C-alpha cells in the first residue's frame, strides 16, 4: 500500500493510536475499523447460519451438511 492510502485509513481510526493490532482490523467491505470479538460462540454461529438457510433454495447445501454430520457420527 502507498503511504497516502495508509494515511487515509488511519484518519478514520480515532486517536490516540493505542490499539492492539491483534484485536483491531480494517473492514474493507464496510470501510471502517472494527474490533475482533473477544470470544467466538461457535454454536451461535452455526445456529444463525442454519436459520438463514432456505429449504428450497439451499437444498444442496443442507444435504451436504447432513451428509457431513452423518459421516462424523459414524466415525
């Protein structure tokens, strides 16, 4: 990245610059600085993903998930 681009990104980050860069990142999609979550609730992520699936539109994905789960259970 060029220095000018970096300076533009830093303008959006509130001063003083005392951030732990292991917990802060620039989200290019939302064009903003964001914090990483302290703890990831994997079960919640899976539940939200499954809730957003549509039986008609996502049938292949759902069948793939079922197949993967059956393989895990059969190990």
